[in-house]
């Protein structure tokens, strides 16, 4: 069976999951290298072109998978794409944080400092406040819209 873009994304997601289970942080560049090294190119015609195309495809797929995971990890409502820690309803195996070089990595929760954990908790509290205010405004709009028409 042919290898598909879905297979590539599944492979990337499995690598991310394995790294986080092993309490390893996930860096985009390392992930691209890991995927490419798992699929060495043999002797083929026009190797430079093939190297360029496969590298581009892997970079795009890694970006897509990490973007989806980052969105899921920042969404407190939950998603099947998330990588939850066993025994928790919402706690994830990792969260996006800035590393020392200023790059965003998915840091394994076990490796996060207390300050990073509290910073994430504060961000979720703020998100919750904003969501509650948004819900209140939707209800107020529905009530006031009926009054304005009458």
C-alpha cells in the first residue's frame, strides 16, 4: 500500500506522543529530522529534486500536526487530538512554551517548571473569564434584540 499524507501525519503524531510519554520536549526541527531519517532515500534519478520535495512535504506535515496539537493543547474544552495524561480529564502530556532560544516547543508536562505550570493555569483562568463574558454577551444580545424589534 502507498504511503499517504495521512500516514505521514499519523507517523508525526505518534513520534510526538512517544516523545511526550518519554518526558522529552518536542522541537519542530528535530521532529523533521527524525521523520526524514526514518525514510532514507536510496539511489534514484534526480535525487536533489526528490530530497527537496520530501523535505518540504515533511516540514509542512510537521507544521500542520504541531499547529493542530497546539490548538488542542490551548483549548480547555478538550479534543480527540489531545494527548491527555492518564488519570486526568484535561491535563495534557505537554504544552507549548517558549524555550531559552525563544522558539516554541511542546514541553512535556513532567519537564515544566512550577512557574510554567502556573503560567498555563493563569492563561486558562483568563480564557475561562473571557468565555463566560462572551456567553453573557450572547444571552444579553438575544434578550435585547427581541426588545429592539418590538
